């Protein structure tokens, strides 16, 4: 290696260390006076649902304010609607679903990063069960996943992570994704569709899943976590402008978010709403999504890692499913090492260890 290359490499390493040190200093929390984040406003996209729990907890419990941040929530009908705003820098933080559409956008060069966990399917946290029409179940026509061959299955949209869940369920009994008919409906519409017979089965998330069961529209046919444990169904996204040009604020945001993750994980321990601090967490979620606390408690909570760590293996598995079934249209393979930015989570974990 030439002297010039050695000097360049040393300079690059020194610069990286300096950036890391500045993040630790600037966003250490109230003890260190997170001055670079003071009075900084961050616009955050939400879908006004249970999956936004950590964002609401961090805001209502003052974790964002402790970091010096002022957070403004903007409502969207779906996570997909946020992508153009994140890519253009008009939105700093948003929700994401690892769908074929998302990866197709990444292939076109949109500047977005996956930065943290927002919801997984984990044992005891089956918040997206496989449901079947109660009428068909009671008649004995559908009593197992194998009976779905040739039947109609409701999913939220083409090419979502739900399709990969369906594949895992069907493969467990020797079937393939192509062995069922796919009907695409928003989750709330699954209830009526199961009730009126327009679909035979559905992969439905909370709170629609619990409503379908409580109204008698459906019966739970299978626990999705038994065939796909740890599936990453929702992720936290940073727009490239936010993570690169406002990195101090991005770190402060993550510090608050991971604090909320610990509170949420404790409250839903064991897949119920009965863990430590559950009442406050339930009340915060109910207030922010305009629901009654008892309605929140009636649902099966999603799992979120206490440190908000991602399941990269799951993201890659779903991506490969989209490629195999030609739902992914990009010409180049997605490079997950550049799409996923762990730096903010790693720094938050270090700060937590140091007690800052």
C-alpha cells in the first residue's frame, strides 16, 4: 500500500471515529445536555395504528423531549404512502413494511434506510394469525391448512410480507403460494369478507384479527409463528437526508425510540398486556389511535425487541421470496449491508450501557 493510500485510510478512520464521538457527546441525553438536538423538530409518519406504539410511548412519556426534540406526527393511510415523502426529505422518520414494492423503490435509487425493529411475529405474539370462515370451519370443509388448496385467501396487497407468511404456512403442508387464490383487501375489510363468504380464509393483523374472532366471523386456523418465527413485518425508516445531514437529531430520535422499546417490551411480556407498566402503555396507545383501552387489551400484541434490533435474516428471506415469485422487478440484487443502518441502534445501546 502506498504512503498516500495509507494516509488516506488513516484519515478516513479518524473521521469515522470523530463522527461517532460527536454523536455520543451531542446525544447523550439530558445529563450531557443534548444541545445539538434542542428545539429540533422531527416530522414522523404514522398510520394511526397499534404498530405505532413505540412512537406514541416515546412522545407521551417525554423521551423525545428529554433528547431536546420536538416531534410532529403526520398521518398516512399506509406505510407505502410515506416512501415518496421520506425519499424527498419531506419526512424524516416513517414506518415501513418489507414488501416487494418497497424493494422495487430501493432498486430505483430512493434514499431510505431501515434503522430499527417496529414489529415481529414471534412465539406467543401471533398478531397476524391465519383465519378461516367460521361457516366453512363448522361445516368441516376447512379444518387444516392443507384444506386451503384451491380456496381464496385474503391478503392486504400484492407482494407484501404477508405473502411470504402465506408461503411458509402452505409449504408446511406441501403446498405452494400458487395453490391458493389471492384476494387483496385492507385488513379491516377481512372481517366482512369472511362473514359474507367472499373469501374463505385470511391472514389478518390486529386489531382486525381479534374483531373477526370476537364477532364470530372467523376461527383461527393456524398460528403463523409456528412456521415463521421471527418474521420482521414492520420496520422503522429514516429518510437519507435525515440520517446523513441531521445525524445528531437522528441519533437523539433513536435514543428515545429504544427507551420506548424497553417500556413496550416489558408491558407485553409473554404476549399479553399484563407486564410491568402495562396500564400506562395501553392508555397511551388507546389515546393516540382513538380506541378504548379495553379494545387494545383484546388484541394480541406484536413483538418488538427490547433494544429494537432487526431480524436481517427475515428481511433477506422475504426478499428472496419476492425475487422467486417475480414480485421484485429490480435488475440489481438488493444490498442489505447498505440498506440497513445499524449505527444509530449501536450508539443507543452503548449509551444505555454507559447509563447516559
